[in-house]
C-alpha cells in the first residue's frame, strides 16, 4: 500500500480501515507498519469507521504516551471520546491507561460500562478491526471480552459481514475465556471455509494437543501429511500411537525409516526417540511382540553413543534377551568400566549402580573413585551407604565416619554409621553416633529406639527408659 495514502488523513476507505487499527493502541507513532491481517481485511458493514478528527486526537494521545505525558494522554483521549463518531477506540485506550496508572474514583468502572454498551447493538457496533485488537489486548478484562464475544455471536447469527473473519475472532475470544473445546469446534468450522489455510490447521492441532484429543489430532496430521507436509510423518506416527491406532503408527514409522538420511545423526536420533516412545506405549498396552519390533527398529537407527540407542539396547537385553545374553551384557559393562580412569565418571556410575540396587558393583566403582576424590564427602557417603545395604558393616561405618569428618552436619551419616555398629554389637561405639543423629534431627524416632536397645543391653536402665519414652512419644505425634 502506498504510504502517501495513509498520510492523506484517510481519503480512501481502505486507508481509513488501516488507520483504524491504530485506535486499539497496537501502533506506536508510525502509521506505516500495520498488522497485515487487518490491512488486507475487507471493510465490514458493521459500525462506522472513525472520522478524521477522531484519528487526529487519538494520534496526539499516542504521542503523549510515548513522551510519558500521562495527563496529556488522558486529556486527548477524553477529547477523542467526545468528538469520535466511533467511541470504542478511545474507551479502550482509556482503560489501557487505567491498567498502567489507575484513574481516579470510579472512572474506570464507568468507562468499562460505556465500552460494553457499544457492543449491545450489532448495527452500530465497532468495526471488526477494533474488536480484534480489543480481543488480543493482554490487559482486556473478562467482562469486556465476554461482551465482545456476545457481539460476535450475534453477528454470526445474523450472517452479516465476513463469516470467516468473525469465526477467527470467536475462536480467539473462546481461548482467551478458557473455552478451549469450543474454540476447537469453531476452528473446525473455520477450516471448512478455508481448507488450505495452514495457520488454521496449526492452531487447531495445538488445541487438540492441549486437550489430549489424539484421535482428531491424528486425523488432522494425516491430512497435513497427505497434503505434502511429509516432515510431520514422525509426529503423525507418534500421535497415532497415542490414539491407540498402533498398526497405522507402525506403518508410518516404516515410511519414515525409508526416508531417513543416514548421514544425519540428529535426524536418526530424533527418529529413534519417536520409535522408542511408541515401543514403550505398545509394551504398556500389553503388545509385547510388536513392542520388540519397535525396540529393534530404534536400536537399528539410533547412534550407539546417544541415550536413545543405549536405552533401546538395554530394553532388548533385559526385556527380551536370554539369561545368557543378560549375563554377557553385564560382563561387557563391567569390563568396559575397568578401562575408565576418570574419577568423576567412576563416582557418577557408582551412584547410578547404588540407585539401581547393585551394591557390590557400586562399592567397587566408588573405591576406585575414592583414590583421587577422597576429599569429597559424596564419595565416602555413597560408599558407606552402599556397604551398609550390602551388609558389609565394617566398611559401612568406616566409610561413613570418613564422610562425617568432611561434613559433620548430615544426620544420615551418623545414623547409618551407628546402625552398622549396632549390627556388629558394638554398643558403646554406636551410642555417640546415634546421639549425634538426634542433635541434628531430634525427630528421628528410630535413633531413640536403637539407643533404647543399646542402653538396655549395657545395663544402663535409666538412659534406656528415657529413650523408650521419647520413642513412644514420637509415635503418638
């Protein structure tokens, strides 16, 4: 559009429509860089376009806002409210001012009522461009949005104006008002009017995904893939699997595999990740044999050094491998760690093995890590806890005592060290560790129990009775 037309104070209807978008406060000072959707929209029969004087006053208010002259901005907007033939724009702008800097008294309430009143009569309501900007405004209040929504529904019922434009506005308002299912239904109708509009398709897909409406999402993705968006095939397969349409999902995954560029490691890994997710979905639904096929497909395509490849390989070994294969895999893992020298890697893997319940393996790795990382509490704490779980009591209390030298504020360190000594029936040595546990964690009920047992076995009945009472009292809390 020729900018000279815009500067000629709107001597054409298209120019007036474009300049009208300024009234919703979406432009700063320039009348050139306008939202494309509004600039290209046809003029609606709804409402009147703002007159030239209205545009001039609104522009002065905008200049005042950009100059941080709040009082002047309000003054120009109030003049515009008096002189404008279309009041919705200055009313909206004044409410935006109120959002930044509260207006005195009940002015905002009266402005809000006046704005809502402009939506009552479809024959004299603001033009669609103004309604769209009100709907998109982050500061728009719910009462205003509901009023605009009511007007849009009336316009649709009357069949006036551009139906597709009003449906797009209705869907936007439904989302702003938290009515996502209704918004999806509106977009379905809108898409029937504009079947080739990719923007509508993506908006609808987003809503289906948020609503976990996998069946409709899968159908929509299928149409998009058939329409040439083959890059969505992997997502299509994953959505089919979520919709329970497993056979169709598998077919799509095989098509994706045939189209892969095997020199692109990132593409291979993304594909394998989607296949792996589908495999777990199948296994969770009890389709074990079909899941195995997808685990193998993921294993075949995933780079071996990536997490996806390792997960697929482990699933095949542990879920579908024989006892001999599992033993061979475990031996291979053990042998591979014999070559690792990095103490931090040894510490991390030791912690992983501890979490997995492989206590003896964890002890071996953590002992190697301790050779260079003996200054870290984590090494000794994990080593002591692994030894405790493996019932290697001497190693447990010795390692935990080393951890307590590096950090004397961790209650668990003293507690498990004391328990290990209790297991060895070394009551006198266990007692100070358990007492220290209670200093750090007075509510540790089991520490009182172990002290009760230890003092009783040592014949120290008064102390035993005191801890028995504390144990019982904590049990009643």
